[in-house]
């Protein structure tokens, strides 16, 4: 090109603040606490940009001399206020009730939906404080429950009609419709319930168990519109999601002596979420499938056939011409042949065409599963959510030494290895190296590019997601009085020496860099990512 130039300017201002007051007063055995609070948010963002290409004058980076010019600008204002009142009641330390009401005001909604009310009610009963409590060793036993509501906000532009304006190189201006605004948008309305029990035994062991449910209605989603409207999508309230979580925490003071102590804690959790009602056409996006009763953590993808049962109905009568190879794939080999005969009988490169569907099957090459209409199927092939997540932390003190050990892991779940899939396209996958293989087991390069499947998600790259991580290990030593005494004249009171290792080691069957890639509901390790670093830190801390 003949050069280009660009200039941009953006300015953003955000203000937020609150004022609150709390009043506490006892009435005999009843203690009351009342809190009122007001909050505000202000956000103003402006931006302008200009660019040009093909400069008419050499070495003059001025937009005026650009033959092709482009100008853009943006401006947004967001206003939000919230007011809440909270009342807490405590009767003799046994019966506790907390009630909260909140009103939210937000300019992100249309004029008729900018004010919304929410609440939270929580209560607990400390049964171990009752005079009739029969278990002296259980010093705390509390039943608790809570229910509350909240609302999700849309994006700034969702209530407005959006248009696109573009100018071509010859100066022609074109205008196109984008998303149809919706001034009737309401908040995503979530209701969460939390029930649990807390207990302490002998003032040394504690256990917390929780069961949590969350239901979100009127999801804020972009839905496609009929072509007659001229707009591609509109953001609306539709659909319902629900999730459940189980949590457990156990803490123990195993040893507590003058020169030696050992404290330990174990945490575990399990979560599941699904779409109850979708109220629109089902569709897939990435590994996720959006439809009624679809799990939000489920992985959906194509899969290559691995057994005779999944052979198309049109080929069941020819099932003796198919064989399962050493990689576990069902492949066409022809009558009287096995998957080992490719080189010896010069069969690689030959082909069979299904006389009913017209679909071609290459000798020895995997093929995708299809339905009764000869359409490639898209099925659930894994789950991002683990069966169980857990952690184990230990703090051990012996005289001047302190050891901290943190293990974390998960049982079950899957991770999609997108980086490994990409190596099949680049012909760099470890499995593609045929050195040392016999003629019977060697595969041509198109065998692996067929598994690669044009970068579409396939079951072949869904890998086990279990792992055990030594997440943190640290050792510190505090120098004793016998060492510090000669130095006290210099004003020293304490010296600590420490060594910390983070991301120390990972045990897993996952073939990528990190089984915690992606998010809890979408475990994908993308191509081009780097492994997490192991960090080792040593320090000396001197206190005067």
C-alpha cells in the first residue's frame, strides 16, 4: 500500500459511592441490628477514531492526505442506584433471623423496567445452645437456611436498535440493520436457596455441609429474527436455567502442643447446571448445545465410528467388510481383508461407495457417525464439570519451623485438547510419527487429517480431566532467641527465612499443558497456550 495513518481518543469516567448507617439495640434477650444503605454508580465513556490508507503525499502522516478514510465514534452513559434495608434479629444467641430488601434502578433497561426489587431471608438455629442438648462433645450444632433473589443486567446496546454505516473506497455509503432493540427487557431473575448444617466437636473438629440451588428465569439472550424484519437478532427475555451445588468443609486441629501443632482442612464440592426451558430453536456453539434439558457443562461434538452397532443401516449387510483397527476405529477394509493388509495388498487409496447414500468410504480411514438420514450426528461426548472437586490443606509447626502443604484435585470431568487437534493438521502430532512401526500398523497422513476433521470438535480430542496438583508447598523458619540475642543491640527482634514453591507438580492423564484450562463449564485448552510456570521464591524477613 501507499501507507496508512490512524488516530484515536477515548475517555472514560466511573464514579461510585455509598452511604450507610447501622443501629443496634438490645431488648432483653433480643438483640436487633438495623442497617440502611444507598449506593450509586455513574459511568461515562466516549471515544473517537479516524484512520486512512493510501496516502497521497509521501512522508506526511496526516489523515487529510489519505485517499481512503474511515471515521468512528462512540458514547455511552450508564446510571444505577440501589437502596437497601436490612434487619437482623438475635434471640439469646440461639435463634438468628436476617431479612434484607433491595431496590435497584438501572438505565440499562427500558423506561418500564428500570426499577426492580429483590430480597433475602436467612435464619439459623444453634441447637447446641439449648438446655436440652444431649451431646456434650458437640459444642456447636447449627441448622441454617437462606433464600434470596438477584437480577442480571443486559449490555449497554441491547435496548437500542443498532445500524452499521460503511463507506467504500469510491465514497459510496451503505447502511445496514444490525440488532433490533428491546426497551421491554427485564433483568434475569435468579432465586438462590442455601441450606446447611455447621458443627464443632470437642472444640477441635468442625464440619460444614451445604446444599445450594439456583434458578434463573427470563434469561437475556439474542435470538434470530425473520428476514422480513431486516434485523438479524434481538435480545429478549426467554429461557430458564437451574443449578445445584453440594459443598463440604472439614477442619481439624490434630495436634496442639507447645513445640508442635498440626491443623488440617479438607474441602469438596460438586455442581451441575442445566437448561430447563430454552423457548427457541436449539443450536450448538463450540462444545455446548443449547436446548431444553441440556447440561451447561456437557461437551457436544462429532465422533468417529468405533463399533459395528454404529455402522449406518445401509451398510449393516456389509458389516463383514469393516474391521476395528489398533486405534479403536471401525474402518472399511473390503471383503476378506483386515485393517493390517493396507501395504501387503496395496489397499491404501482404494474406495467404496455406499450404493444407497452415495457416501464414499476410503480404505482404512476412520469415518464420522451418521443418523438414519445420512446426516453427521452431533452428540454429547463428555462433561466439563467434574464428578467431585476437592482440596486438602495442612499447616504443621515444629519449634521454629512451619510447613504449609496444599493439594488440590478433581475426580472425573473432561478437557478438550484443541492444541493436540491442531497438531494433526500441522502433521506434528506424536501419533503421526510412523518411525519404528511395522507395515501392518503404519498409517498415511490423510488418516490423521480425517481424524482432525477440519478443526471441527470431535470426540477424539476429549481427554480425561482428573488431576492432582501440589499447588503450594512452603517452609519457613523463625530464628530463635539464642541466635538473635547477639543481634538485639542492632535493634533486631525477629528474622524469618522462607521458601515457597507454587504450581509444584501435577499428576493427570490429560495430554495438554493444564487440565484446568478454560472455565468450569467449558474446559478447552486452546492452541498456542503456554504452560503455567512453576514459581520458586525464597525470602528473608527482618523485623526491627
